[in-house]
C-alpha cells in the first residue's frame, strides 16, 4: 500500500517548509551533520525514512520512486502542509520530481543534492553488476562510495558509511530501489517544467556532478540553476554540511 505515513521528524519551526528525502546508502540519519547547520527559525524540515530504511526498515512495499513520492506526500498531509519544497539527495531527487508531477500546486520548488535525473542513471554491464551486487556485498558498497567521493577518504570514513547502510537498510529494499531509480525514465514528463530548481553537486562526484546535471536537469527545467561545492563528492550532507545548508537556506529564502 502506498501513501502510508512512515517515520519522520521535523526540525525547526520557520516558514520555509521542506520535505527531505535521503539517498540510496543512507536513511534520514545521514542528514545529521547537515541538520547541525540548519536555522530552525527560518525553516521547517521534515526528514523521513523510505520503506526498508531506518525506522521503516521493516515496512513492506514495492520499493519504487513512485511509492517514495506517495509516502512523502502522505507525510505532508500528516503535517498539514499545503505547500512545501522538496529536498532530495541522489535517488531522493528522482522521487522529488514525481512529487512535483503528482502535486504541482503543492510543491513550490525542488532542491536536488547530486540528484538522479528523470531519465534515470544508465549503467554499463560491469557497473550494473557492481551496483546490483552491493545489496549483498559490503565490498561493492565501499567501492561505490569511494569512487563517487573521488577516492579522497580513508578506510575509517568509508567503513562508517558502509556499516550504516548495512545496519539501516534492508537488502531487499536496497536492491529493489536500484531498478526504480536507475532504470525508469520519465524525462519527457518533466521537460520544460517551470518549477524553481536548485541543483547542488560536489566537484569530486564523477557520477552525478556538473556534467551530468548539464546533460539532464538543466536541459529539462528552464528555471534550474547549478551550485558546485568544491570540497564535496556525492555525499555533501556529510562532506560539506555547512556549505550545503547555506545553499539550501539561501534558495528557500529567495
């Protein structure tokens, strides 16, 4: 069943409301470093766990982006939020676009953090095997995280992200979400969408950095703009949390 209210919590009580969707490797706890830098007097941020992650690790579902979008809209209903922005990290950015399509009168703007585009994320045969195998193989998870952060972090940092992803996601959900965020393509539905969009990417992310944004999001959303964080890879909420918080708050206040 889609649309069931899943575990979430709200930080802040300010007028700029945003629902926040996590990435493939992290539940909502992955935003903890970012949350330390958000101003609760200007923003209200609702952080939720997708089915199969965090406090929703045992929640059954189809584990699709459509389901994530429906669940997030149900959280907005539960909060009584008529309008809001959506912040989506990586796969969360793809689900955020489905929320925009489903409820354009409610979604004021999108903020994508190294976001997957509406066109998906095509993978060659070897890379697909690496990603699909990550559901059961911690070494695959480590290799992906290391690559998408530019090979700049030590074993302890990488091990911490791998350990959290293993503890706070179910292998079944993790594997199923891959099909949905990487292989489904609805970019014709978002082409020329007038929504305000901020794209925040890391300079050290070879997968979903500036080049990928220019080939996808920036072509399809005429009111999208791009910010590149010079010290981040794919995990800006944890790598450069203050710089990301500043970018989010400036955009929401504009």
